[in-house]
C-alpha cells in the first residue's frame, strides 16, 4: 500500500488543534522515527497534509558530516520499514536497481539494456535539473547520485543487521527491544 503521508523532522508544521486531536507526542513517543510516525498518524486520523519547498528561505543542517548522516540512516531506516526484513531487503533491491544499476549498466550488457540505462540516467539528470529550481541543488550532485545510493544501501543494510543482532535499537542513549518498539 502506498503511503499518503509524510513527515520530516526538520519541518513538521502542524496546527495545535490537529496535534492535540491525534494525541500529541504521547501517541508517537516510542517511535524512533517520530517525524514519519507523526505524518502517518495525521493521515490515518483523516487530517490534510501538504508539502512545500523553500529554496534557501529556511534551511536546517541535518548532519554535520557524512559519518553522522550514515549513523542517522542506521538509526532510522530499519525503524522506518517497521523492523521488517523483507521490506528492507525489497527497498534495498529497488534502490540498487533504480539508482545504481542504470549508471553501471551504461557500460555493460546488451545494447538494448545500455540504451534503457541511458534513458534512466538522462531522466535522473532531468530530475536534478528541474529540482534545482526548488531546492539548493547543483548538477554536481547528479554525478554523486549512484555513490550516494550505495552509501544509503550500506547504511540501510547495516541498520537491519545491527538492530537484529542487538535485538533492539540504541536510541537516546538506551537500548530498546524490538518488542517495546513494535
């Protein structure tokens, strides 16, 4: 089922009346991905959501460096997949197929496959080019796209393995078991 909700920790603007009606923070207190949980709860309770772009009017630095970003993904990704191994593996395969294979496939395989990969890469370039009108992006980000996807895949897989082997998630300095969080 496709989600029709969203939440991003940096900017989750919500009316006080809506926030109180859905149960406030208490309703999502044990959710490591409370921003996403808030978005899902708002949608599930029948309230409207919308999205916007600011292109530099408002900005927040989510991570100080690449290592901090990878650690953030490790904490959030498996939780965002509701601690489902099959969902995480499916997302990983989709990520590799859509964001890495087209760049590699330009150079390997039969001609028809290379052409399809070329169309995919041109589409990604067009998306970056269009998105720079709404976000602070540069076309140099396009060249980092497959590398970013590989880093994300690695962090996502590491998240799943660490949480399953530990039997829980380390969050706010405490390890919470999967049973507590589900």
